[in-house]
C-alpha cells in the first residue's frame, strides 16, 4: 500500500464520520423543533385563552418544520455521497 492510498482511506473515513454525525444530530433537531414550537404555541394559546389549541398548532408546526429539515438534509447528504461515489469511481479507473 502506498502512502497516497492510506491518506485517501483516512480522508474517506473522516468524511463518512462527519456525515454520520450530522445525520445522527438530526433526531435532536427534530425533537428541538417540536418542543420549541409546542412551547411557543402553548404560550400564545395561553395568552389568547385557549392553551390546548395553541399547543396543538405549535406541535403540528414543529413537526412539519422538523420533518422538512430532516428530509432536506437527508436528501442533500444522499446527493453528496452519490457525487463522491461517482468521483471516486472515475479516479479508480485512471
């Protein structure tokens, strides 16, 4: 094995760990969005005299926003890994 192939493996391993760490953090982002919007919805509902409705609307908005973020980041990660896969395939042919 050459030093270049060892270096390429180390870089690939590092980029894979970064991607998996980012994806693992998405669960916390989803929970934070739901909890934050639920709290704000409850607070607004309490101010206007209907905390149950505010809580429900806030929780739904948090869930929709969190899921949107989850899908957005996951799709971007898949596109990036597909591009890296094609790039490494073309480099291995040379």
